[in-house]
C-alpha cells in the first residue's frame, strides 16, 4: 500500500531551519502541565548525606528508588527467549571469563513478553578484547565506540563498561543519590544505568546468574506503563534532544504514557529536535512509522506539538479538519496508518518509501 503525499518528509526546507534555542523553548508554564495525562508527581529532591560516595551533608540529591535484584524466572524470562546469535556472543565472552549482561530495551521487552527489535550486550571486557574473541568483529564509533559482532548474518552490538564509564569524565551536572549498601560491581552497573535514556531501559539481565538488576525503578515504571527519563527530563533532553523522539516512539509502541515531568519537557522542548541533522530525523521518523505503531506515534506527535515541526503539511491537515490535540476520533490520515500498522511489527518493518 502506497500512501501518496507521505513519501518522505512533507516540507524539506523545514529541516534546513536551525532556530536558536531561545526561540524554540517556551518558558515552562507549570499551570499547563495539569492538562497532560500523567501517572505521577515530579521527582522529589531530598536533602541528606549521600550514601557510599562520601557526599557532603546539606547537598541536594535526586532520590533513587530502592534498587532491586530479582530472579529472571519470576519475571517470566528464560534464556530460550534470547536470539541464537546473541547467545553465541554471550557464551563466547563468558567462556573467556568476562561478565556479560543484556541491557536496555531488550530486557524491557522480554519482561513484557514482546519480541525485542535487537539485543544489546555490555561486558567487563575491553572492546579490543571483544574484537579478538570473534573472527568477524569491528569497533565502530569515535565518541562512544562499540563492537559490531557479525554472527549468522546479523549484527550484535557489544559495549564495554570501561568505555561507557568514560562518559563520566567529571562530576555529573546533576546530583543523584547512589544505591544503599551497594558493592563495587553494583556501583559500576548503577553508573552505567544512569547514562541510559529512560528508567524502563535501565535494566540489566545476567542470563547466567538469572538475575535482573533494577537500580532506577524501571520495573515499577513498566508495571505502571510509564515512560520517565533516567535523570531530570530538562537535563536529559538538553543533553540529547533525540531522546524526545525516542520517548514518543517507545510510548507509542508499548502503549505507555509519559510521567508528568517527562511530558512537560517533551512539549516545551519540541523545537529543539531541529538541532538533529536530516538523516537522524529521517531515521527516528522511520522507527516510529515503519514498525507497526505509526498511528499511535502520529497521535503523540500531534498531542505534544511535534507534528508541525516534523511534518507540517500533515499537521495542517489535522488543523483543517478541526482535530484537537487530545482528540480520540480518527481521520483519513490516521486510518491509513492504522491499516499499515496491521501489516507490520518490530521484527517485520516496512521500507521507508511506503510511508
């Protein structure tokens, strides 16, 4: 099914626009936040001594939920749910004595009994050691390098604790209370989790110990069907504005909602996505529209003021037909994408030319 008028972005000149940040970011109006569907209050700030890090009394820290270590069987996860190429990479590193974990969205999807789009591995091995362990492996990326391991016609991404730890070259720009009574390995895992975008993507799964580590309340947010940034949303989206689009994609695909704080800054930082280059915007749009959740993605983009930034002609169509931001009705455009969604899935996407 070809959707005419939606082949690529509707207004190409729109992407050349790079407005200064003070033109795009509206001053927060907390009175407007109440109009957004939410599940919780903004994160509280506590004033106490930092645990295990020698912090000073009197400094303010963002409170971290009590961390959990759960048996994967209790969560319904078995190793048979892990793709065969991923198991080969895990076994190859484990046999050489390295610690290995599955991390990110794949752990979330396993808990939700969904088929992960891909599996990401993190290990205690250095990237050079990972490259030596496999015959077809290359290190890619300069700023945040990872390994691409080629197994059975697929690519398995492997990152290293030592490499990701370098992102914290100095003090954090925000203060977060560390987990209570954590040992050195817990501390390393916790610090890595802080670098991830959302709490539901901050879980780690050790398939050999059959344990799932949750340091930031990700399991509770999965239970509440909530998308919440790992660190304060304003800081998270300023650090990487692509997280705004990832938040929409995840919420649309899983049927989740944003936390109050996350929703507020998705809406008020909408124009900052114009910082992204055209290729990155196209990639993020393809993730939203080509993997079976296009209708839900369009509704969220419209609701939070992102559609007019990305697809202004489609946004104008919504305006012309009197489609309100929180409208539950459908229209021809949404119906077209709804029918497309029935043919697609995260492991069965369509080509971008279709939308």
